[in-house]
C-alpha cells in the first residue's frame, strides 16, 4: 500500500489476480461457476446441489451477471423464471477451475482416495489429468523457473469500495454427496484475502509487517489468514529473531504448487480485466527464455483444454 492521495483514498498495486478476485471473491462464487460448467442453469438446481441459502445465491448470481461472467435469460411462459449461462468471459475461467481441481486432487485427497471427478478429453478420446504449461515451450511451470517484471499496466489504483463476503462456516468440499476437490481447495483458499496472502509469498514476501504493508489488510484478518495457511500446510512458520520473537512465513511444497492456479488467474485477468493499459505483470520462463502465459492442457495429447471439449464422471 502507498500513502493515500489528496482525497485520502488508499491505493493498491495493480494486479490481475486482485481484479479477478473482486469478481470471484469467495468459495460460493467459484462453486456456482463450477455448477454452470457441469450444466446447471436454474436457481433451484443451484440451491439443491450446493445447499446454499437463497439470499446468498441470489446475491452471487447478481454479481456474476453484473461482472459479465453470466447472462440471464427467461425460460417458461411467465417471464419470471431465469436461467444462467456463461458469457465468453465466463467460460474462459475454465482453466482456473481445472487448476484448482488439479491442486485439490494432488494435495487434499487421502492416500487411499481416488479423485472424485475424472475428466474425459473428447478431442483426443482419453481420460486425462490436466497439466499447467508455458504457452511458448509447452513445458510444465515451476515457480523457480519464472521471473517477472512490470508490464504496461503496472502502477497503483484505488481499492474497490465494496462489502466483502464472509467465509462460510460449513466446509464447501462436503456440500455434495461426495467430496469435491474444487470445494476442498476452496475450503482453504476460497476467499480473497487468503489467496492474496499466498500471492505475496510468490513475490518473496515472508514477514508479517510486509504482508500488512503490501495488502492493507486489517491485522486481525491477516493473522487469521496466515494461521489458516499454516494449519492447512501451505505455509510454515519459522523464527527469524528471538528477542523480541519474530516469525517468517515460508511456502511448503503444497503452497508452492498453488502457483499454477495463481498463473491461470493472472492469464484470465490479463485477458478480460486489464483494459487498454495492458497487463500489470509480464512473466518470463527461464527454461525457454520467452515471455509467456499459463495454459492448461490435456495430460495425454498436450492440447489446450476447453470447457466444451471436456466431459467427466464423478460427484
């Protein structure tokens, strides 16, 4: 955070992830989008599948329509019943969903447990798991092989003035008859501030004061989010000074592996939310030496996975 401007408005670093999270900022919103990917379009079906309160569902659907991810169309003769379908902007969030699914399958299943959802790639005719790769060389992305620099959209902007949704008290991953790796992932990182704390760790931030300074988040909320990430194994707390006692927060392998989902969110935000100024951040893949975006591809044929070319069984 930088000092407020003359009008007293705090400013925050431009970031495509932050802009994306301003639209899809909590677990409920992600799960509603996931349901649309699996063919759910009507209000009561959303309620039945997710066990979501009616007012919460109505609010999240309204925000998704206003944000341009869903469009509302009338069905039936009364003119008072609506279906919700993806816009182009919404359907291109599919790689983010797949990245969260992959991370949850890799880290949140019990040793004896099979993935709740199996993907079938219609284009190549194989059951598959996705891979997150460099758009230029096709190699899988490793956090240690990526550098970054300011892009044309770098700078500072006012924090959007809006009420943040609260975390649900009931685990999202058990809201369906069987566990869901997307839901389980969102139980940990399914709110804006938790994901933003993890974003800072990808930029090398480790200490409490630096998190607070960069994010402008309330101290009690920051303490809570850091504890959640430690408790779930994404971060580890290490003492770096004894008197007075101070800690650093470092990524575990589990936390570092969330980088793929982070990169897919950057790619979507750069495409749809960066505006005329362009992306705030440019990523370079050390392995091939080229600027890149993250792509989610089929683990069998290495072709990009699109929502209309993938089926699945599970739940």
